[in-house]
C-alpha cells in the first residue's frame, strides 16, 4: 500500500469515526449535555470509576478485534465497525482523563502525581503504567 493510498483510507476512516461520534453523542448524554454521562451513570450504578466503566465497553470492541485477528471471522457488527468504535472509545477515555485534570500526569512514571481517583487498582492506570497487558494467548 502506498502512502497516498493509506492517507486516503485513513481520511475516509476518520470521517466515519467522526460521524459515529456525532450520531451517538446525543444518545449517550442521557439528556444532560455531558458527553461522558453514560460512563458516569454506569460507574455510579456499579460502584466503580467512570474509567472502569469505560474499560468494560472498550473491552467488548477489543475482544471482537482480537477474535478477528485470531480467526479471521467477523462478528455481526463487522470488523471495521469494531475498529471504529475502539478508536472512538480511546477519544472518550481522553475526555474522562482530561475532565479530572490528569491527562498530562498519566504517563506511567513514578514522578506522576495521581489523585485518589486514579489509584493503582484502576485497570486503565495499570494499562498505561505497563502493569498489565492487552496481549492475549494465541494472538
């Protein structure tokens, strides 16, 4: 694939991702105007952090992507849809971290000052810190 072909595909895919974020955005605000309300409500209901709630939703898309990589089989949504959603969920994670003012401090180094909400028990902290891996057996 040439750089030009890749740039074209990436541009088209970026447009799909942006369109999906806009389309689904209103539904997930729960009428509050808060784009992250869905994660916050889920977190409140389950007694976890919004990032932990996010990780459950994100994991669903990673599972589908890993399954495709391992088997070549696509789920009912299709692999492109799973990849698009996973990319968008990463943007939403940036929003969740930025909202608590810690985006720049989440680097996984020992000099980072992390608030009590971003504790070592948080799976996203551990992922960013390198304490856990998304690597799956057989992939």
